[in-house]
C-alpha cells in the first residue's frame, strides 16, 4: 500500500514534521511518496512548475491514501488542493492536526477539509493507531 504525504514544505520545520508523518507511515509498513524527498530534485526552474504538478498529481493517483499535515493557522493551499483532488479520486484521507488552535468553535480545521477526511488525528501516536487500523482492514 502506498501513502502520499501532503503538507507545507517551505521551511525546515514544515519539512521536518512532514518527515515525522512519513516515518510513522513507513513504521506501519506503507510505501510512501514525500514530495520534497521523492520528487525529481532537478526540477527547480519556472519551466519545471508544470512537471512538478504532474509528478505530484501522478503520485496521488498511484497512492492508496493521502496523509496530510494540516497544522498552522490555515491549511497550506497546495495541501488543500491535494486533499480535494484525492477526495475526488476516492482516496482514503487522514488529516494530522496537532496545533491547539481551532479555526472555528465547532470544527478543528476548515469544514470542507474536515468533512472530506476519513480520519482526523491530533498526534503522531493517534496517526500510528489510525494507520495500523487502516492497514489491518485492507
């Protein structure tokens, strides 16, 4: 089974937490695609933007599930797109939100994201439990 790890990746702390999520996925036996690690690292220029998009979209298509880092005041817009695309493709979706700030009184993250998820977890330990359950039931 393959997992696509979605999340912001524009500073060291974002990449570090995405890597913690990926490590939990590998721990339970999933193959993973982590864009900043597994993408074509030669793609850096403005002409490469469409290729990066295609590469990530194709990785979502090959994945059985998407695990998304939703931390922050708002969810990263690229991550939100990846979740929406994966939802439309019928993928299993797990959101990870360890931030203690709530976006609204009755929801943890944006309602469109929250209602699209199969599972929302609040820690890496909860993620491991959810992934073990997912693997066991497949």
